[in-house]
C-alpha cells in the first residue's frame, strides 16, 4: 500500500481503529524483545513521569485541568507510585519461561494479553495512565488510554513524554497511545470493543460499561474507607496517620478515610488527638451546613470535591483556625438515608461512636453496605486479634493495620501489597479480581505439561472420613 493509500485508509478508519492497528503493529515489533529490552522499555516509561521536572509539570497541569487535588501531593503521587510500581515490575519475569518445576513436570511461559484499553479517571490523569502503561508494556502488550475528558491534556502530555523516552531506546512508541480529543463515551466504548483487555479505573459507570462490553475486563469498586480507632490504639500515631492520609491530594484517593469509628472509652481522647493533628470538630450548626452544602438535593456537589481546606472552610462557614486541615462531622449512625455515610472525595471526615468493638464492626459493615463494599477497611490497634476478626468477618479485600490508609492500600514500601492505582474489590463489588492490579493480570500463560510418576491416592484416603461419618463403606 502506498503512503497516500495508507493516509486515506487511516482517515476512513477513524481514530480508534487507527490507534488499535498501530498498537498491534507495535506489539509485532516488540514481540521478539527479551526480558532486558522489556525492562528497559518499562524503565523508560517510568522515568518519563518520575523525572522531577516532569513530575512537577504534570502535577501542575493536572490541577489546572481538573481543579482536583494539589500540586505538591500530585508530585509525590507521580513519583512514589511510579517508583514502587517499577520496583515490583523489575522483580518479575514476563518473557519466556517464568516458572519451571521438573518434579511436577510443569513449565510456564508468559505471553502477551494483547491491546489493553486503559480507562482512567480525572483524579489521577498522569499517575494512573502511566502506571497502567508500565504494567501493560511489561507484559509485551500495547496500551491505548481513554482518559477522562477533563484530564485529557494532562494524560496526553504524559503519554507524549512516555513515547519520547521509548523512542530514545529504540522501542516502539506506539506501545503507548492516548485517544485524541475530544474523548467521547462512544469513542471509549469503541475502544473497549476493539481491545483484548480492558482495565477500567474511575467512575462506576465506566466500570459497568467495561464489564458489559464483551471484552475481558478488570474494574474497580467504589471507595468509601471506614477506619476503627480501637481502645488500645496509640492515639497520637493514629491521628497523625489519619490526618496525613485524609488530607493527601485533598482526598482524591479512593483509599482516603471517609469515616472513623471510635470506641467509646477512648472517644474524647481520640477526638482531641485528631484536633491536635489538624482536624476541626464541627459544631451542630456547622455540621448541618457541611451536609446540606456538600450534598445539595442528596447528591455530592462536584464543585466542592478535592478542594483545598481554605475553600471548604469558606464554603461551609467553619470556625477553627488557619492551621486546620480537615473537618470532622459527628453522625449518630450510618444508613442509606444519610448522605454522610458515603464517599465524600473531600476534606470531610464522618465520625461515629461505638460502645464496644462488636458495635464498631457492625458500624463498619453498615457503612460498607451503603457504599464501598469489597474495597477496604482500616484499624488502629495494639490487639492483632481484633484486626484478624475484621479480616475474617468483613466483606473487603484489604484490612490495613496501623497504617495511613491512602499510602498503604495501593502498595507501600513497608507492606506487602503490590503498588498500584487500581484496586479490585472482588465479586462483592462486581469486580473480576480481589487484589491489587499487578503484572499477573497483563500476561497469558502457556503451560507445558509432561508426565510424572502417578499421583493417584486410594479410595480410603479420599472417602475414608465420609465413610466413617455415615457409619459404613458402600458395597
């Protein structure tokens, strides 16, 4: 085909078709890459956003584009999540043999999953797309990103930086692409239908469309994290971690604390510790203004989400001091008819009092049943048995103990969770995965199976307990 014919075909094909075709061509060029070349490409993508001047420029652009969060914390997010994700990815094999077990006669080979459609949110228009791109390319896949329209400029800039770094090492630039503006719902749905795998982060509408697209999909559930402050908690440490986590990037994270449940015997001291750490405890009149103005007509006012606290303080007409960093609103109990039960995406924290630990667990579950089921909970405690009870009994994927939830939930250098900005919430939330998105979700595996000495037990070994329970062995 001549160059003129190629251009004409591209015009006729439409932007989604062109992007997917270029992605497949890039994958063909990348198919023979060895592990070192793959890792070099992933590192190049990581450097494109980790590089200090790029991390700052993208953070500034994100806040200017979306009006969400703050520049300093987005710089941290751009760098910390990228660095942690790169650490995890460089420790994994994704080319050729990734596991060999001669005793079991099993050898596993990694293969690409194909073209990945990455649906990304306005809350993280740089970090999330690049995080997904790193994982996709690590599996020798290509990725086409469909960003939130309000974050397109930031995402497009991040993609341009990534492509530039790929070009410097001779890797195919079209391994990472972004849909052209204006990104529409129809264009995104066309991409989802044309891709081989969808990874959807953001609104639950996007996640639902991904799961009904006919293409294999990984989505996330809604966040709405409740955290217990237990009787045995180090109250100063708990307050400092909750404050740091709640205020990070103006509470844009799905892992940000949305409510705290404080046991009665430490309630007053815990509130005092939170106040000392930067919380303002709303008076009854202030609390009423917070609820009615944050949730006019029962729906979250998008103009107030992820704003600086000084803006919220003015909007809610709050007292307190200029050193305050978030507002706490005491509520009697969670419920579907109480707006403060749900996710607030703002520097507003709901506070509940529990008579004992059993009631604290009950309140947590009631919060999750309204919103956030499957996602996560936290607890500040010295009693590991109580933490284990949460993990054993509650419908969540993650239980974080004595941690700043925003920093630990999506992976941390001091816990074992994989670094990610996409957190599956299990079938509780209608998700296909119940873990943090990681490289295992971006590879297919071929199993080479050889014969081994038979591993066939006798009937007595398998059925003996049942025969004993019923009192006889069948004839």
